[in-house]
C-alpha cells in the first residue's frame, strides 16, 4: 500500500462581513473572484443580514494553512515499514493462537 499524498491547492478566498438588524456581525468566506451576495441569513438569530459596505473585502492568504495528512502518512512519520511489518506479524500470530 502506498502513502496517500494530499495537495494543498486551495482556491484564493475572500472574507466578507455582514451585519444583521440585531447588531450581530459575522464573516463569511467565499471563493475569490465572485460577487458576494448582498444579503445572508444571520447564523445567530436568523434575520436577514446586509453586506457591510464599510468593511473591505480582503483576500485570505492560503499559503500558511496546514497540509492535510492521512492517518497512514502520520503513522509513517512515527514507524518504519519494517516496524509496521513486525507489529502486523505479531498481531496476526496473537490472533491465530
């Protein structure tokens, strides 16, 4: 079995701030290059929030995010293939006895 390789090719993102009539503010993240909706349901109270025109849309830096690793990749960081093979043989012999 070969290790799983995960790429970190994430799209550029923008953060958009919305303000609802109950004075709640929240940020939604969208793909860069789209026009953000003028309204969005407030996650706290459910009222219709308006796009906050005073807040500038900023591009989120995606280079500082962690690369997702599979369980197998993390296991290979801690154990060699020889160790894993020995452990598997030991467990299999325990089950057979």
